C-alpha cells in the first residue's frame, strides 16, 4: 500500500509528473471560487473552510469528469 504522507505529515503527490497539472487545476478552481490570488495567499492564515472548499471542489470536479467518461463507454 502506498504511503500518502511523508515525514512532515503533509500530503505529497503520488505521481510527481502530475504535480504541475494539479497545481494549475487548483489555481483554476480557486479562481472560480473568487480567490484569484490563491497562489500568493498564506494558506496557514486562511480558515480551514476556505482551504477545504478549494480541495473539495477539485475532488468534486474530478469525480464528475470520471463519471462522464464512464458514461461515454
């Protein structure tokens, strides 16, 4: 089973080649949610609700995309 956290307790990307695409996707989602300067914000000073909303919306969009792909098969 893959280890999802490194020694610092922070999430890491399981496929390093995907990191750039995930960061771009995160910025697009944050912008859609009205946080156009999310990449420059100090995430430690944001409420967990705001940070979680970005991540949760990313997951929702990924699941929707996957489900659409299943429907086309």
